[in-house]
C-alpha cells in the first residue's frame, strides 16, 4: 500500500545515561546485528538458524520456513533492497507488526541493512495503541502480514496508514493480503533497485519498542551498543552454543526478547525455534524435537510449568529455562517461582533489564539498585549497566549505559493523526 503521502554486583563510579556515541570495550565495540549475522553466515553458512513453528500454516496460511545462517543474510539483503525500492530512506523508522515467525528477525536485520530503524509493536494490541505507536515512532512504513489466527493484522496496518500522515507505504509478507498492501512475495532481481548496505556502528539507533505510561504510549529507543550489551548480559543466564539451541515462546514486542532470540543466538552460534502463538501440543512437539534446548518464556507460563506438562520426561534434558518478568523496580514483588528451576531476566517496562540466576521462591526481588554488567570486559570502566533512582521523577529513574531513551507523547518529533 502506497499512500501518496509526502516523503549482579554493584558498579563503582558515577552512573549517567548512555549517549548515542558510547560504545563497548574492545573487542565488543565492533559488534552490531549486521556484523554478527554476516559473521555467522561466513562461519557456518549451512547451519539451520531460524525455524518456524511447525503449525504455522494453521494460524497464518503459510508453510513453516527454515533459514540457514547464509539464507538469513541473503534474504535480509533482498528484503532491504525491497524496502529501499518502496521508498524507505536511511534514518527513517519502520513499524513492524509481525508475530513470532522468521519474518520478524528478517525484517529487523533488513531495516538495519537499509539504514532504517525497526519499531516493533505487539500485534494483539488495539488499533488506537498501534496508531499511537506509529505516531510516537514517526514511522514512514509498516511491515506486516495478513493474519495471526483470528487477528487480522493486515487490516490493522491499513487502518493505521490511513490515519497517520507520515506513513507512506504498507508492505506485507504473503499473497493473501488486504487490497492496497504491497506484497513482498514474487519479486525478482529486476524488480529491485541496486542497494549498498548501510554501514552500521554501535552509536546508531537500533530498535524502537513501546510502553504505556498513564494511558499514553511511549517510544523506547536503544542503540546498537545497548542491544549488544543486553544480549551479552543474557549469556550469564542462558548459555547457548552450537549444540544447545533456543526455543522461544515470546511474541515480539520487548527489546529483551529480540536480544535473547536474535542477537545472542547469532553471537553464540545457536539455532532458534519459534513457537508462534502458544499451543501446548505444538510446544510439546517442538520440545520433543529439541530436548536439550533452552526454553525462553513469560514468567506466568514458567511458573505453571511442571516436569510432565509437555509429556512424561519431555523436560528431563533441557539446557535451562529463562523466564521474562516485567516490573517497575529492582525490589518489586513478581510471581512466585514455579516447581522447575529457572533463571530470570527482569524487564523494567522497556527502560532496561537485569538478570538473576535464581528466581526467588516467594517472588520478592532483591536486585541491586546499581547493576554492573555480568561480564567485566564489556562496558567502559566504572560504568554501571543500569541504576535505579527510586526518588527521582519518572523520566529520570533509570540511568546507566543500557538505560533506554524514552520518547513521550509531549516530545514526539513529528506526525499526528489525521
């Protein structure tokens, strides 16, 4: 659709908000999502990297896809050229409305290659929230697909584009798209404009996610350095490698989930299985096929998980469980731990994250207010990864290298609903 619109220990020293130009220490300062993807493709081109939910056809009408490390990069390059042909320019943002499927990480990497920023919003949100997300992100394009079960996200995307003035085009994966949405399928090399992939560095904007605050929608921005630092921090609670892959139940929307299911697996050389919309029988099938993989899931799911929940002995050899908990402070109370041992990553409403190897049995968090990166060699000396200031105004409560930048409604740079 083209709209015709115009173009775990304390840290020493002072903690301040990371600037856009801050980078990690050597050798980590060279890492970007594009670099990690290309390195993985070069080292292990034929190794399976991303695999769809095996039941994808039932909820999306598309056969499940498998991408090797090499085909992931090649497909992202082609998609980046498609985005440029459709008019995306370097420095612009693309709103992504996609479920837990291989096209989501493809779209993220393609945006980076095109010099744009992916802005990921949950597909099950109401139209008014998604419209506000497009406005807050100042999105120029929307990437989507027809449906996820009975959620018609293609129609949602079209409605958003009709109301948000700066959205110039809507494109989608698949052929069964609503009228007016440009299909990304069936293109040939002759259909795309020549494109030189954008050069990436750690100071560049890497990701936009969204959060609610007193009824308003805020955009939350992370740099490449912050995204990589968070992925490396996750390695302290999720030790992936070429033998132990990852099963992810998380639907797109949280920055931590992108770090856990894309950036870290690329760095670790691990494969990723995407579970799609949750279904017990489907997850049991995936676990049976990947019995030694790590499981990454929401805290409410893990809290109810039993050893026989997915079949007798199904979870007997798993490499570990990582639960995502969302709260507002490091000393808050969350769900009590379930019967299975699990590590935690705590997401402070997209502002930042901390990890802990043990989920408290009573759910009472005692995370440090001054949180150092779990790896000593990643951040500049005396730089906290994250610091909590309980008495500060809401906009200043989180500082540190990985404190995300929050764009509130009053500070949206451009774009209002028509």
